[in-house]
C-alpha cells in the first residue's frame, strides 16, 4: 500500500510538471503571436497592385485621396479629382511605375528635369504620372527633399508580427512646377496637422501587404491640404 501511494505521488508530480510546461509553452506562443517578437526591416520593393474601382465607387489596390483643409481623415471632405478614372472622384487610382512600386533602403529620385514644359511631373519609377485637374503628379524619393532642401533617410518599412510601420519622410510629389513633401514624418521629423506615420498589415506566407500613411502639406498653393496614400500589393525582397 505504501509503495502504491508513493508511485501515485510520483505520477501526480510528473503530471503537474508536464501541465506546467505545456502552460508555459502556450503562453509563450500566445505572446509571440500577439507581439510578433522583434520588428524586422523589409528591404526590397513593395510592388503595387493597380488601383481599381467597382460600380459603387469602392476602390481597392493602390490609390490617393486629398483631404481639404479643416477636414478629418475619417470624414473628409475630400477634394474630388475631375481626372479620376473612378466613378467616385474622391479617389485617384495609381498604377505601378517602372520599378513596380515603392522601394525601401534605396532612393527612387526624380529625373532632371522633374517637369515637362507644361508642369507635368515626370518621375515614373514608383507609380505612373497621374492626372489631377489637368496636370500629372509624379512621386519620387530623394536624399535631399526637393521642397525643404533637408536631408532625409531612404524609405524604411518594418514588420512585427503581421503589422507594418515605417518612415516615409523622403516621399515627394512633383506637380505643376511645384514640389510637395508627402512623407510622414516630415523631413524635420514633425507630424503637422493630420500627418500620420505608415501603418499596415503583412502576410509573411504570401508577402501580400496593405499599407497607408497620411501627410499634410506645409506651404505652397496646397498648404494644409492632406494626402492619404493607400498602397496594396506584394513585397519583393532585394536579392543578397
């Protein structure tokens, strides 16, 4: 009887220890899933899905919106683009440029000259020049920000778990012989007005992404207008 009780105590102790190990493992897995461990830089090209618009005017893929001064990110009002190919003129659809999309870790500088004779932007590496009230706007990333003249880092995007974050301060738009910084944060690291840093989601298994940042214009004819940049597509890592 004594030996039997001793064996039962040993078995009970072993079972308790096993359950404790299982609980610890589950807690660790849960924490890793929730926090995603350390953030990791995604270096390569965020290749864009072209923007599309359904019959109801709902956009998917990559697109741009411009909020009018005094508006909000959630409710606008948005400046309608008469040149938009979407039935919902609040949305300006984007198509991938010669690089396929937005690069991280390297600049995608604007050409020289940056404009044609009528003020159309000529940069075409990120997305194709896109009509906006009769003039094409074009996006680029440059070591020296064309609007402010300040030095800015190349675009960086990080993933932690399935969440994206990043710095797009180098993002610039050329339009109508004018330069507009459309990054977040701004070159001086500020977040004026509605400006919001890049956020998004990333599926490691497919490398599909959806990201967005918001940048309020400072100075010039569009002062206090705010750009919303929404990009979707597939990430292509750099080789080596």
